[in-house]
C-alpha cells in the first residue's frame, strides 16, 4: 500500500538524517555570532561590542580585581594596621599594573581556579595570591588579600564600577549622539510648517522642527537624570556592621577607611546596608534610563507615523530589499527596530528596578543571578539608539506633501479667528466657527469670506486675512532653536 511505502521510505531516511545532523551538533558547541542564544551577542554583536569589556564575565572579574587591590592598598597605607607595612612605590606600581594590564588570559586563569573552588570571588583572591607570589615584597602579605571582606563587599563595588564605566564610556556618548542628531534635524527644519494632529485629526499647525524639539528636550531631561544617578557601594562586612573588622583592629576607624577605598574607586559610600548593598541606586539609574527610552519610543512611533503620512521620504539604498514579495517597498525598519529593542530594554529595567532592592533578611542570593543581566537592557538600548541615528540619516522632508495637507485644511484657522473675535466682543465666536468648520472642509475663499464679514477693526481684519495654515505656527520656530 501507499502507506506502507511511505513508512519504508521514512525508515530508510532516518540513519541519513541522524548522520547529517551530528556535525551540526558539534559545530554548535562553539560560541559565535551564529550560535549565540542572545541577539545582543549574535545578530547584533557588532553593535554591542563596546559593552563587552564592561558587562562580560571578563568585565566583572576585572572589576573584582580592581576592588581587591584597592582594599589591600588601603590596608598597606593605614598607620594602625601595622601587620601590613607601607609598601614601596615599585610594589604600588606593580599592583596598579595588575589592574590596568588585566587581560583575558588573567580572567581565564581565574575561571580555571573557580573550577576547583566553585566560588567566583574566592577564585579572584587565589589568583591575586599567585600574582603576589611574583613579587618578593608583596608575597609575605598575601593573606591580607580580601582581609575581613565578604564576597558581596567585592561584588557590589565591582558591579558599581561596571555601571559607572559603561555609563560614561558607552551609554552617555551614544545617547548624546542620538539627541544631537534629532536636534540638528530639528534646527534644519525649524521653519518648515506642518499640520499637527490631535486625536489623529487635523489640528493647529506646528513645524517639523518643533515636533522634534519636543523630543530633544524630553530625552535630554531624562538623560541628565541618568547621568546624575549616584553609584553607591559598601565594604562593611558580613551583615553591614564591620563585626570582624572591629574585633581584629578596634583602633581603626573602619567607616573612614571604607569610605576612602570607595572614593579612590570613584563611587559613593552607602553607610547603611545588610550583607548586600540594597541596589536602590541601580533602580534610580535604570528608572531614569527607562524614562529616556520611553521618550525615544514615543519619537519612534511618531516618526513612523509621519513617514506613513508621507511627510518624510526615505532614501533608497542600493541593493537593499524592503519586502520579499513587494519590490517597491522602503520600510521604516530602523525606527521599528528601535521601538522593539527599547521595549525589551525597558521590560528588563523594570524587573531589575523592582527586584533588586528586595532581599530577605540580611540577604538572599536571588539578586546574584539577576545582577548578571545588568548589561542586557543597556545592550538593547545601544542597538535601538544606533538604529535611530541610522533611520534619521535616511530621511528627507517631503515639502510637497506637507504643503498639500496644509492647503487642504484651512479650517484649522478657526482657532485664531474665534480667539480674536472674543477679544473684540463679537457674540458667540466659538459657536459661529463651529457652525462654519466642524466636520467640514473650508477652503481659502470660504475662510476669508467669513473674516470679511466680521465686525472687527479693519487692521485686525487685515491681520486675519493674512493668516494661512502655512504661517499660523506661533513660536514654533523660535522654540525649536532654543533646544
């Protein structure tokens, strides 16, 4: 029968399919842009590569090394910690170079040690002991690495450093580039009139520049909140009270010593914590970044809409395909890409902001795995902002389409005419304009005939006769040039 033949065919194919698939299984064991699970490291890896040194496993280990070294340097310079004598300039330089020259090879050694310790921070400590063994002056002092610290002392400061460097080196420069691109486009089109839309319907005219200036102002405001969010850390031991520190060296002002280390690292001291820094500052930072992203989503959707209305023309790129079946299409894919990535980013920021400040009693470990995702939301934000800059660079204003819409909507002048009628005590100004214009098309002739019939001073009538949808833009151009 035909069914039996199909079964025999399927049976004969099974070994071949199995043999064909096995090389692919081996290939996928190697991590690459093609095999990465996250699009941040896969499809969009070239766009997010600048974040790798900040938020990768290497980035975290390098910052842990920096914190451990700075803590040891404080012990060596403190007059009341006599068991750690002052070290020479050469030894200090050796320590500083350990931080500045820390490489992937060093991180690989830490990971090798971790296979035995099954503890990531302890692996860093043991790695540094190996480093100290390479220096005759430091080798006898290696037991003071990680002295009186809990792992979270090192971790929380390391994560703070990761956020700080990523913010200053990657996020803020890219946010500023995007805002400046929108600002430049706004200034170039400050005087270009455009029909506004409220509730999707024709409304009082504005200018192309002014509508973009709105986003410049809003995005800048939240960008500044993000830039100003403090980075805080703690180095106060197992439950935040310097318990072991005080027993070992009661004569040391440990709060001052802790503050000096964090100051040297460029972060603020949080004097009140449990075993973990409560992460409130991360919530502050990500909430500000999410608000910035929300403004950009709003911008993306408006730009998408203006393209759909024909107000902007997209430049064709040779060789690029807009649709697999409709050859004519040029789609606003970069604005869509930006919107999608910012939505993912904000979902992650929302979870981190809500989850990280909560920990059971003096700490639970649920924050540990979540902190590993600090860079994910930033990665999606980076992808989005790069798409935004690219998208805007491909747009030209479609003056013909803008003029067409303005010419078809003379009824928008009902607003200034009825407002002037109020000033000159013309009865029922709003009602008369409503009767003339609501739900109707009124052309230039019809609107000017109405103006001529008004009982207002001649100079006022002349001013109203000179109004058009093209020049009724208020302070739009002036406001645009201020941002």
